[in-house]
C-alpha cells in the first residue's frame, strides 16, 4: 500500500475514534448530569393550607356581608378578623385530627415539642379552639404534620375535588356547609361553634371509616380462605356451545345441580336482557352493532356465587371478544337479570351494594322498557311507583315544561335531591372563590330507544355536568339500566 495512502487511512481512523470517544463522553456526562439533578432536586412539596392565599376571597365575602363597597379599605382589626376567617373551613378538620390523635411527629418537629404539646392539650381540653390554635401558627397547615393514617382522608375527603366534583362522592365541603346550616351566602365568615364542631366531628368519624388506609393484614390469604374461590371442573353450555371452566365463590354447600341451573338460566334469559347488555357495550365502545351481538361472545368460564336467598341463581360469565381482545369481557347475572358488566373477571359480585341496589330497581314491578305510552306512565304515577319532577331544577335554569319534565323512581328522586343540594353548595362555594365565573350546570337525560325509533318514557340516566374551569362537575343519577 502506498505510504501516503496508509497515513491518510490511519489519520481518518484516528479522527473517527476521537469522535466516537467524544460522543460517549457527552452521553455519559449527560447521564451523570441527569442523575445528579434527580438526586439533588428539591423534595416534592406537600399539601399546605395558607390563610394568606385565601385572604382576598375571605375579605370579599366579609365586605359583602358587612355591606361595605368591594374596594373598601379594612381597618387593622378587620384585617386580623379576616385572617381568622380564612382558616374557618380548616379549623374543624384540624381539631378533629388533634382529638383523634392523628397529628404526628412532624408537628412537634416544626413548632417545637413543648408548643405542640400545649396546642394539642388546649384543643383536647377545650381551653382553646382549633381556629385559635391555627391563628397562632400563622394561619397555616401542612400535610407533614399528620400521621400516615390520615393522609388518605386528607386527599380523598378534605382536599377532594381539585376542581372536579362528583356529587355522589363524600367531600368535606358538603359536610361543612350542611353542619353549618347550609348558609349559602358565606363560606369563611362564620364564628367557631362547639355545636357545629360536634356535628362535623361525628360526620368526619363516619367518613374516616371509608377513607382509612387498608390494613394489608386483613387481606392476607390463609388456609381457611381457600374455599372462598374453588375450581370444580367444567360444564357444557348449550347457549354458548362450549365447555366452561366452573369456579365457585362461597364457603357453604351449594344447592344440588347449581352449576347446571346456572347454565340453564342462560338459555331461558329473555332477549331484552341481551339487548341491555349490548346497549351498555355500545355506549362504551365505538363498534358496529353486529359486533356486540351476544353470539359473537366467546365464553370460557362461569363463576358461581353462593346464593343468599333460597332459589337464587347468581353467577358471572367471563370471556373474550374482538372489540376487547386484551382484557376480555364479563357480565353478572342474578335470577335471569344482567346486573353488571366489566372486563373479564371484573363484572362484580351480584350481592355487593351496587348490584344489589340495581337488582331491587329491576325487580320493583316496573317493566321499564315497555312503558312507551303516556297512559302507562300516568298509571305508574297514580300508583305511586313513579314521581313526576324536572331533570334540572328551576334555580339552575330548568323549566317545568317539555323535555325537562320527567318521571323517576323514588330511589332516583332521592338521589336527585342529594345532588341538587350538593350542587347548591358548589355554586355557593364557587361564587365566593371565583366571583367572575358563571356557574351553569346542564342535565342530559338518556332514554332507551329501539331501532324503529320508539323509546321508553322512563329515563335510564341523568348526567349533570359542567366542564368549564375552575369548577368542573360531572355526576350521574341511575334510574334503571
């Protein structure tokens, strides 16, 4: 090889090696920088409640209640009073945490052990109110003060919402207004009351049971639990023309030939039940109607549930479909009525609270799908089985005419009253916190409509929603499904 050519080749190779080494160093440095940045990054901020951040909203409310102009200057004494009002909503919750021994070591670390002990003792003995204690702490509260057992309650109940509200859930906001006598014109400007304190403490006690962290020891599997779920072979289903693996849930003896009775009930189920299942699937998946036909369902398992009443037939079917190939599909049946639907293995226990309530509705003596004429609707109203009402109340802009007039079951009417009451709370709260924001909630009523265009006159659901920030609402009333 020519010497000059050899030198040129060697130089080229050297340059390439230098470039490669340079790239590796850059990448390695980048990785090191990222790692260092992550390691030295500041700790994620925990939840804090600061009176100073709420002062303007509380001052606005104070001026309005006091009859002062919106831009009126407040005296130093009034400014201090407004600061005390900023922590009023938090005060009862903080007091409850103190009295239920849910204030942790972080509190003493921040304020000092002696001061922490003095504050807790004062609240527990009644020598001082939680509002006075928080005022002495700079109108401030942080998540770091409380024990781990209270964290779930803080985020799922006290701090729940974050701009999204479902009126079916339990929020401190609703309980705070309710226990204070539903004063719709105020949120901050209320005096601390021992009577209200007692009511709110009782309410929070109830919520704590629901939001308390799960104890994993309660869910530890032991040998005695094995009978709760047991595989007992397979059985042929004529309806699906396939062998189904059979599993049973329950400890006691199942009735004789229970599995056979369950698969037999599939053959005897009326077509309207399959129609209901198909409607649910169509409401979730954007697929052709032909795809959701039950005959396209590939069943592979039947779960038998120990009947809670004599003569009950309760089970779930698990299988696969083309429109849900990854998770599969399951549905729950009790006495020939489809109660639940979900991904495979997730359609629900026929005896849980939600599906038991649905069973009560669907066995109430009303054939919801067949009520398509006004005279039939009027008969059910006359018999007291349905209640005439409006989907959207007048105070939300609803009119007592046309499509806003509906007839619902007593249970649905009770749900609506709760939702309307909580919507009033949200409206009052929003008016105080966001005075320039317009509160408007719409009601969407859904009916069962046949392919020929006829529809049942009793609604299936009512959706209440408002999607504009800063307060967004979506909640549902189930009448029947």
